[in-house]
C-alpha cells in the first residue's frame, strides 16, 4: 500500500463574504514541485479565477492521461517495442451525471504514439487496452474513460 500527499495552501485576498476573493492557491507535491492552482474560469469569473493556473478539472484529466501514458510505456517496454514519442490531447467533459450532479462524466484520451518500428503499429491497441486496465487512476473514478488512439 502506498500513500500520496498534496499540500494545498490559500490565503484570502479580497472581500471574502461578497465572493470577491482570489481562488489562486499553491499545490505542493513531494520532491519540492509546486504548481499554481485556481478555480476554473468556467466556474468562477476573472479576476477571481486565474487562467494561468491549473484548475482541479484540468488536474483530473491530466492525472488520467499521465497514468495511462506511464502504463502504456511500461507495457511497450515489456513487449520490446521502442516508443519514440507519446502525445495525448486529453479532454474532459463536465455535465450532469445520472444522479443529476455536475461531474466530469467522460474523459477522452487521444494518444498519438510514434514507434521506432512503424511496422509494430498493430500492437498499439493491445498496449492501450492493457494500460487502461492497469491505470490506478482510471480504476479509481466513476467517469467514463475512453481511449481513442490517433
């Protein structure tokens, strides 16, 4: 079993009770990495949401995309398939779920993979299937996660 940590820090700037306060915060991870975070500009208007920072919805989509990629690369390595490049234009859709709650209901991963040997492209679907099945994050969420290789 493993445990993971993220430290979120925020300080009030603005009129809190009127809702006129900054949503900018810091997200610190182990190893010293710190990322600026904010509410989504889709949910909170500027200047209270900061577009130059990542929002929770983006982090959610990125988490699924990154987890899939890391498992894909591992399975490719195990199969002796050399991956030269991997790029994913992942997208999450927020909508009402079956219970009428607003949620990210679908995340679509669109990985574009470049192989050292293009003749092995027929193995990509199997590798994506294994990666999706193994992804800890995909196994942890109720959103539909689609993998549509490019």
